[in-house]
């Protein structure tokens, strides 16, 4: 059996691991799935990961769970069996098991808080006996017929895992900020101070970013006594995520996606996913006249004593300088964070595969149907960069079941399952 190592124990990893468990139970070929995570399952939906305090609501419907859209297509004659078996790990099954399904329906099917979504993902992990290696991936080396991955844990030291396939998930580091300044907070520092109830007193605050990371920070800030809250993004305004059938179907069913031009695909993503707030967040901010939008990209940060001066650049006008008492860098994840752990040989292979120096655009263009990078000798799956080439739902939570189908649909050959045993993989809960 092959071994697929997934970096990050979030929804994408759980979707693939749950589908692999179902395939094994049905006697169908699937790799052994092992997940590496420093903090544990669903850490980025809890304070541990630094992206939230767990007290804000999910921007996507929870019914888009690890099996959604329950439309497997690659196992001829067994697809309905796969779909039915995956319902055992659905959001609905989670609520039924906990006796809260009727209440959730009666309350209008609200999106859960991040901490409850984390509880669901951990429930899935427990039901499938997820193999979890605690640690941080600190190196990836190309091997003869796969990848050699170095995992470092402060308690047990470093270990090298030989695997056949590799998949990176997650947004990267939440602790980086655009400048080192006591009044410029990374998103993890922001949530840490919120949790400790030590957020600095400020009258004029700026949040940099126009996506869901910024939206959650704004929802928190409006609960505090501040005179002005500016949202800084390069777009002309803060857009609302499209929630109509015609927009949602692009995420749930990407079969028609490749029929669009690249320009049309990027335009669809820009309008519906990147740099947009969910409808619920927009509604919560509508009545607060302290919140306003500032267009521009931050190109400079200057210290002005107790305040921070941000220089905003727009193509159509001269640079503007704005002063703030507190700045929150909520620009979101770094899609190329995994490049930092690729050792020179692996990095060279990636450059050859994408046709030049690695960039987001080049990698996006090289993502194949199964969400791996085309042209590499061993499978390297990058779903967070698959939106342009394969469909806008793959980088987010919109089609986790389709994602697992794509990743697990490749032929399985005898592999290196035994090599991972020495890592001390433990069942995650």
C-alpha cells in the first residue's frame, strides 16, 4: 500500500483520510493516509493555530462537510456505496450523535462557531482512527520514488519519513506581520491579546485585508470601544461573497470550470472568494458607522511615537499617508509557505515542473486534474493553489468530497507504508 502524507490536520486532510477509510472498508484501493500537525486536529479553528479565537462563525455552510457534495464518480459501480458510507462522517451525523440536530434545524441551520466546527473535525478524526504524527515539517527531499520528509518535534526530536505522495494544506504562519512594531499586530498576536482581554486601547484602528481573516477581526473589533475602524484593501470596496445558486455551483461542481478562459476564472474567483466578506459578516457591520473602507496597498510602515503611519498606494492617485493607534495585519495565509521547507533538490524539481522560478501563477497553471503538480516524478498535491486550474472550491471548504475524489483517484501501487511506522504515528482524536 502507498503512503500519502498530508501536512496539516484541517478539513482537507480529514476529507481525504475519511474517504480513504471508506475505500478501505469497501475493499477498494486507497493509500494509507498519515497526517502531520504540530498542534493537533483542527488547530486553525481554535486559538492554538492563531487564526481565530474560536468564537466567530464559519463563513461557509457546515453542510459542506468532509463528504460534500457526495457525488463520487471515479469508482465505477461503487460510487453510490462510497457516497452512502461517507454520510457516516457528515455534519448531520455529528449533530445526531450529539443530540443537537433538531435544535440546529429549528434555529434555522446557523453556521457554527469555529470551535464547534473544530469539534466536528475532531469527531471525524476519532471515528476514522486518524493516524497523526505530532510535529512540524522542517524539510522535504526528493527520493528515488517518492519524498523524504523531516518532521521535528520539540519533545522527540527529528525523524525522517519515506512516503510515496505528499500533500500540503493550511495557510502557513499566523505570526507574521508587515512590520515589527508594538502597535502592529499579526493575526495570531491579535487573537492572543483578545483572549487575554489585553487588546491595547486605541481610538483609530486599521485592519489590513479584505477576506474572512479580516472579517473575523472586524467582528471582534466592533465589540470594543473604538472611534474609527478602517479596512484597508486594494479593491474599490469590500465585496460580499456571492451566495446565489449560479455562484455556488461553480464551487460545488467544477466540471464546467476548465471551459472558461483563465481570465474568466480569475474574475470569478475575485468576485466570489478572494477579498470578500460573507453575507453574515456584512450584515453585522452594516449598522456600525465606525467601520469604513480605505482603498490601497500598504507599501510603507513608519513609527510616529504612539501611532503608526501607513502609506497607501493606488494606481490612479498619489500615495496617501494615514495614521493609526493600532494596526492588525489580517491579510490571510501565505499560499507558497511550503517552499520554505523544500530542500534544494526538491525545489529544483518543482522549478523544472512549472517551467521557471516558482511563483504562485506558475504553480497554479501546473496543477493537474488530481490537484498535483504536473511533471513531477512523485505526486505533490497543492489544493490551496488549485483554484484557477481546477475549480474555486478546492482551496476552501466548498467541495471537500470532490477534493478527496481527485486526490485518491490515482492508481495505487505497492509503496512505503512500513517506513512511516517508525515515526511513531498515533491515532488522533
